[in-house]
C-alpha cells in the first residue's frame, strides 16, 4: 500500500500515516525496508525543522501494474472473500469449549 500511495503523490510520512492508519513506528520500519530494498528513495531536507519525503525508484514504479492488478482482483472478488472471512470467523466463534 505504501508504494501505491507514494506513487499517488503522498510523500510525507505524516500524510502516509493518515492514509494507511498505521502505527508510525511500524510504518517507518516498512518504509526503511522499502528504501533498503531499492523500491523507494528517502529524501531528507536540511531545514530548520527536519523534513523527509519518499519517492519511488524505477524498481518501485515497476511494481505498480502488479499492485493495481491485485487491487482490481480484490475488488472483483470482494463478496467471495468477505463471505469466506465471515465463515472463518463464525467457525472461530462457535468452537466448542
């Protein structure tokens, strides 16, 4: 999701955090891993108040068609996936003790 949102123009950590509703520490770790793996570049600005932005690398952009395809598949199969999840949750709730 981070790769998708960065490609969509959301580059600041605070804006990304609001978009994905994740813990800042967890999100920062994921961003650091994306940087380490070469999918994202981290740009630090030398200003009075530290500022950081993220941008996709060529490798990150190459993932976008796959991410969009996966999102499309999920939307097409949403009802089936939700039904399977509900059935699984019902089984967990009805476990005899």
